[in-house]
């Protein structure tokens, strides 16, 4: 599949994405509704996604509410991050066994292979945050081996934002709401719901992404599809809830 190709996956065929990832050996982590919030957890099918849910966010306020459609990704960034799946909060660093002569034998604690995980539903700000983690944990002579092992097995499926929360400020930081081609990712999608139906515009950002995309029942995107997707991102950018001050300036 050509690198520049832009494809459409109809909502009726979107259910094939998760099984395709599982067939490739990935554990799929994505957004789901739990305890009144949209959180990241293991999902087994598209039915586990927050279908028809959105969120209200502002300073000190977070609440889910129903949408008037069946959008799968119709919410802003939730209260969790993807960091806990890469830089785990609990990690066995080593273990010791006493030998028959009384000496101790030390072995690394994290010896198991890293799980292959597909992150479904990452946003542009999430990708940028993961890029910072990569620089911190991998970008020098003292790389974190546990992080490196997990990071190597991640497949990223990013979503262009169609909703801006009251505390979102990515436009002023240059980190969203759309997925830039130069931001590392495997697949990027834009969810479109209009008079022409419910569909997803898909682009691949890596060879692994192109291989997966080639397995899905897509069609080439039309100019109207691409225009509709671009309009969604532009509208989200206009509705940012916050703006960060420029460097070396003091807000009024």
C-alpha cells in the first residue's frame, strides 16, 4: 500500500480492527467506561469502547454524559495516561536465592518477555508525551532497559480529536489536536459522522501500520472524506478550553 494512501473504513467494518490486532499477537489496550470515567484497560472487542459517551471537563469538574450519536471516540482526553503500561508503577528489579553454601545468587527480576500491546485511541498530546518519555528513558547512555523492552513492542493507533475539553490547550503548545505526519505513530484515524454515514479516515505512519491497513476492508478516501476529516480537526482547534502563555510572557 503506498505510503501516501488515505483510506476509509466504514463503521460496519471497524469491528475487524481489534481481531486483526489480536491475530498479530497484540493485547489491545483502549478506552472503556468504568466507575463513571473513561479509562484505559484491556479490551476484547469494539463493543468495549465508550460508544455514545462524551465527557464534560473543566477546572475541578469531570462528568460523563450521553451523546446523541454512537461515536466511539467522542470524548476528550480522560483522567488517565498511557504511562502506566510502559513505565509500570510496580516492577521487580531483582530477586535473590540462597545457595546451599549460604551465598546469595542475584538475578534480574524482569526477565519475562514484554507483552505486545496495541494502544488504541491515543491522541496527539499522548504521542507527544510518550515522545518525552522516550527521550528521558532511552535518549542517553543510561537507558531504562525495562522501559525499552516494553516500548519496543507497542503498536500505536492514534485518533484525531473531534472534541476539545474545557482544560485542553494543545493548540497553543503545538501538540494537537491533529496527528502530524512527523509524530511517530503506526495508524491514525479520524472518526466522521455526517449525512454520508459513520466512517473512519485512516492513514498509516509506519510500515507495520501499512501492513495492518492492507488487511482491513477499506476503500480509497474521496476528496469529500478528506475535507470532512480536516473540518473536524479545525473545529476542535477552534474550541480549545485553555491557552498556554507564550514563553517569557506573564499572563494578565
